[in-house]
């Protein structure tokens, strides 16, 4: 398996080297040595293959060998508006899995039926930093060149609908599944909490242009539905063919 690491920049200095001190701890964990080949990416689409030339108590440096051209990003830019599950720790799994699938951006929201809906948002926004770190690690593991942005959690009523691209789809139990491929290459998906969206929330989403869709006859947990929805749309788009 490739040893891939997220760095601030993959642009080498005048001598063709990149400073690795920012990822020294990660290199120590995998017991990297001089001469080892590593892959460095900036989370914005650029990646290089490099060879560790210095790794001691004073410095960690790699010599760039070549630029890497990969085609691992999904052709479908998927924005996920995900209601936070009853156990907020399950968002960790959701972030990891949808990052592996290729999600472009995640907006965690407190729905009316979210058990933490009355919790102070300031007490939970620090979790966004953790979720971004999980997304970075998942992008490294899954050979993605882009790291998805994870927004700070907000209340469903505070969503700025103009920020989310169309077409937009909201998961609603009992509705038929999506059977056709959306025309543009960008889509927004809304996944509700345990107990589903309230009528008021569905009404707000429909007013913003969302279309209801189903995920089959079985009731899925909130932390399963987002993964299934993204997989469904990627399959329709041809990304998994």
C-alpha cells in the first residue's frame, strides 16, 4: 500500500526538495527511513512521488521524483447535508465513509428530531475540527487527491439554501428511488436523523427546490443512509462502472 501523506504544498524548493517536518510524527509511526518512497498530496488535486533523502533528529526532507496523475476523484460532485445521528460519535464513521466514496462537501445539521437539537452549538462546533482530521486521514487512505470540506454543525433552520447546488434531493421514506441520471455533474443530498425529517423541514427543502427520493423499502439508520444515497447517485452517474 502506498504511504500517502497530506502536506501544505507539494511544490519543491529550488533544489527539488520538500520539507517533511510537518508530518514527522506520521513518518515515525510508519517507521519511514531514508530511501523510502512516499506520496505527498496537498488536498487540492496535486500529488507527487518523492524519496526521503534526510530523516534524522534535525530534519526530514524528501526529493521529488515526479508528479503523479491520478483519476480517483468522482465525476459527480456530491454535497451531503447530513442530520447528526442520535449518537454524535457516529458522525465520525459517516465522515470517514463518505470521504472514501468521494463526497465533495459535508454540512452536518441539527434537525428538529436530532437528540442534540437543544445542545449549544458552540459546544459541538469543535467537533468540526475532528471531522476535518478524519476526512484528511480518509482521503490519504483512499488515494483521493482532494480533501472534502466539513462545515461546522448548524441548526437545520439556519441553512443557507443558496449555498447548495441544484439539483437537490431529500431522502423521504416511502418515496420512489431516483431512476434517472441528473443532468449536471453536481448534486446535493439531504439525509435525515433517526425518525426522519419533520413535515416543516421537508417543506423548507421542497421550497428550496429539493426533490424527494427513497432508499428502498427498509428503514436505514441515519449513519447508513448517506453512504447508500451517495453510492446510488454515483452508480447512476457511472462513477462506479
